[in-house]
């Protein structure tokens, strides 16, 4: 099917595409070896004038200024930006390529690195190689694409316009790389557990449902890798972890995306105190990896990550901010009603949880480990020997945001089955853990060692360490409501830019 430009600007580019082909030039380019990053090329520039240093680089044309028999254009890759001077006499037959250049086209350049009389680092081109024709016109010159939805829906535009976007995802990769190296050094083995599961378990969340045609089997996208990782402990893998994509069919906001990344680890013979030590080591180490100091600013908060971090019990924080203790039902009901929390027909422990969320979580600047949760809220967690109503669980809060969750893991199959049965009572079929994972109970009956388990939300950690305001800034392609887009339609409206020269 012949290419049909969608607007007058694409028509101009389509005509240049045909002219390139008529000249025998492949508008989609080919292999371009020995390319030097632009940032490296800039470092070779002399203090003044031209040098004798030949360079060979490639990138995207971000601006273009014609002046008769010479053309200046700015070339950019992810390492930087440099000016190129292409003179008709100096590049000879390649001048026809320069004449057909549009903004955001991609070219290769060979030439001498130097500076102009004004001191601008410049490549004085000897050869120009056409590498890719851009058919869609870019955002207008001075303001660029500003609509946040456009930038998220078409992340590549965001990357081209703003070098810090790529830098942010490179920081994310460094953080993940550090976590893997650290855990390997601590003797943990990275494993991969099923993303599609017959029973959704390991967390309280609504799953996504799918169907396997060949087996005529309903499956769930995992809401957590926990129950499979614990099976590894049963099998004798004493230290395991997984950096897993998990899926929860719930709302979207500044800290929630339906698809996100979770790091979970389990250590045989550990407990939640050991998990606090590991959490501090991971976060502090990741900060050092990306060059952050222990004292840093995140939004309106001044944070100090110098370990050890504060430990505060759930009960003392509830008393401090809500004015009641976990074992005071009348005071709890009064405090909840005073804050507009519905209480009719609810279990008192659920009211405690909602009261804690409403009064405590948002004011935890931290970093602070909230420890010793109500046992009824933690069906996978070992109870404290001294007080069975309290579970050995912590959540790490920073800037009002939950960053990590950990337990001393419950390894008693009899109590685990009893707690599952109690938790599942009355749940809707579509909700998570609406069916008991009998295979997991069977695994526990074969003996799981005492253990500590930890989950860290990678996206939130990256938000914190890159000073990003929302989870959409650190998920490279966040979920958005679908919008019809026919072939050839440019996300930037036709009236935002003029045809590139």
C-alpha cells in the first residue's frame, strides 16, 4: 500500500523521501560502524580553532540553520549534543543529503573536531551519511510537546526532547544492577517464578484474569511471587530472590500502576530483624550507586538515610497520631467515627487498619520501620511468642510512602491453613485468595525452615532516588486509557509546528 501522508507537513517530508530514493540514497540507512558518542567527541575539541582530530559520530538533527553554501545543524545522541558545519565545497556530493534534511532526521557525520570563532564546539564535516528519514513532524521549536498525556503516551517524544528522561531510566537500570550484585554477594540465588498462576495468592489484591485455551484453564496474572519463592525454601534453596513484574487490577494514582516491579527475597533461618538490616543495606547501597548523599531532599521533605533507621511499633504510632491503642475498641471506634471512617458491620481490626492509614501513614517522613502489626492483618506472618496478637512484620515508610514490606515468615502449615480459612471467609470470588492454595499448604507440610521475607517496591524506590513525583515518571511505558490513533496520525497537532527546513 502506498504511503499516504496524514497532513501537509508529512507531505513535505514524503516528497523528500522520494527525492532521496531517486538519488539512490537509502532513506532508512544502514550499518554505521566506528561511531563515537557525541559526548566523547566533544571532549576531543581543542581550546580554540580547528584540530587535526578526525571524528565519526551519528545522531538526530535537532536544529538546522542554512546560510547559502553552508549549513549548521545540531546533532544529538543520548551522550550529548554538538554543532555540525557542513559546507557545500567541503562535503561535495553529500551536499544533496544536507539539502534534504529535516528536523529529527538521523545522520552520520565524519569530519574534524574544532571550535568556531565564537568558541562553539563544532564538527567541520567532510562526509554526511543519511541514516533515517523522519516522516512525522516534531513538536514546535521553542516550547515542544507540553501535554503530559502526550509525553507519557508517546514516551519517545519525551526522550528526544528531554535528555533527563533517558538519564532517569539509566539510573533505574543502575539501581536494579546494584540490587542484583548485592544479593548475589550475600549468597542469594535469583529465580523466576510463574507470572500466570492457577490461584492468585501472596497478597490482598484483585488479580487480572486470563484464560489458557489449550488447557481450558482460568489463570491469574500474579499479584505476588511470594508463595512460589517459599516453595524454593522448602526445596532447600536457602536464599532466593526475584525481581518480578506483578499485576493488580486496581486503581492508578501517583504511587500505583496496575503493572509494577517488586523485588522479593527470602532467607532461611532469618527473621524480620534481619530483613531490616538487608533493607537498609539495599537502599543505602543503591543511593551510593547513583551518587546520592545520605541526607537528601525529596519534594518538601528533608530525609536522612544514615543507618540505623528509626523503629516504631504500629501501636505506639497509632497512639501518637490517633490517640488510641490497638486493644482499645471503644476508643478506636470513637477515633474512626470522628474522622468519617465507616465502622458499621466491620471487624475491629479492619477499622484499626483504616484508622492507621488515615492518621499515620501520610505523616511518616522517615525513613522509619513500622514494626509489630496486628496479627489479624497478617495471615502469612509469624506471631510474636510474647504476644500472639502481634505479628512480626514491618513496613518501611519514606516521605509518607510505603517502600518495603517484610515478615518473619509463618512456617506452621496447621496455623497457615487456619488463617487462610478465616481470611477467605466472605470474600468475593473475583478477589485475591478467594481460593485456598492447597499446594502451598502441602509444601509447608514438607517443612519450610524459619525464614525472613522482604518485598521492596522497585518503582517507588526509583521514584525516591531520582526525585520523581509520580510512578508514571519511572515506568517507561505506564498504562493509560486507550485512545484511537489511525496510521499516520501525529500526536502533535498540525498547528503546532511549521515544516522543518
